[in-house]
């Protein structure tokens, strides 16, 4: 996919504010402009009865799975605050390279289970280490809500699965029109969306009067599920899928749209 030479080079980055900085630097290093418009806020989860139960029984787990870098950041913080040590012999799993990198950097942890190519729940479930898990106790670190496919499949394979929901995702206040002027908007031609929830939030946060502008943007997404979601929301152009969630992979995908 190539953009027409008549359009400017400006990318709308919809990641949470603190996670968009490095990506925007990378975009700007390519000679493009970057506009940050966070469509998700990440906040710490207050203590819940479920988290207290997980903390009290933490020594029973055989496998711990982290579904995002945010899950690592808030999960390791929660473990430290509750003075919890990893059970002996526990296997650590990560859904993708960014998550595995966060575990290594933030917790000095060796990741035992991680996909080599696709980076989603399906790829994680395809690993041999998650096939023969009957009677295993598994803890999944994640945010509030989200897909149930990972846990449901693990339970179907005979495992007992609990969640440690250590952070919350919220849609920020404000709208596109209230934050970005018409002059700012007209120069944007690409949007980066790193989750289906974020894509839906972006749609909701764009007033109906200017939604045609949004739906004409070219999208960079992270999964085929996001491509389907974009089509359902009415985006005109076929999104490009980045190979993984890393800044480098997203930048490489953006380059495919370059003039």
C-alpha cells in the first residue's frame, strides 16, 4: 500500500500517552510528523477480593502467563507490594516479544513460554508447554476484562485458571474535535491502533460530523481480528498488520505506506 503523493505524512498514534513517546520519536526520525491522541488510559487496579485470594494462594501456581507489557509492569509491582515470591519451578509465559522483553528488563525473569512468530493468545496456546496441562494451576496477569479465549482453552485442557487483573483500561474524556483542531486533523493520513478496544474507543471519541475523516485514514493494526473490527466500523482502506507490537515492527509497517 502506498499513499498518494498529495497527502501529508502525519501519523495519529493512539497508544496510552506514556507508551507513545518512543514510537513518535521513531516516526519523526523518518521525517514524518506524529500526533499523539491516547484512546486508552492505564491505571492501577484497586485491591479486590479476587486479588487477595490469588495472593493468599500464590504458592499453588505452576504456570504464570502475562498477556501484555502493562501486565508485566503492574503485575510485578503488585507482587512486590504483596511481598510475594515466585513458587519454585514455576514456568513463565509471555504472549509476545514486547512482553517477554518487559519481563527480562523489569523482573530479570527468564521466559519459558513465548511464541516465535505470531504474538497472540492462539500462538501462545499452540506451544507444547501449554498442551499437557491437566491438573496444573495457572495464573494469568492481565487488565480488567478482555478476551476469555486463553483461559477457556486452558480450562478445556484440564487446567485450573485464575486471573490477576492488576490494571484497568479506561476510555479518556474528550473527543477528537475538542483536542485536535481541524487544521491538525487535515494533515493526518495514518492511524496506529494497537488493540480492538482502542480502535473502538477512537471511533466513539470521534464526533459523528467528522467521522468520515476518521474512516478515510489508513490503519496500522496488530492482528487480523483488528482488520475485521476496522471493516465493521466502516474504515475504507484495508489495514496493514504489523508483524508484532514492537515500535520497530510498527515503524516498518508505516514505511510500507511511505511516499
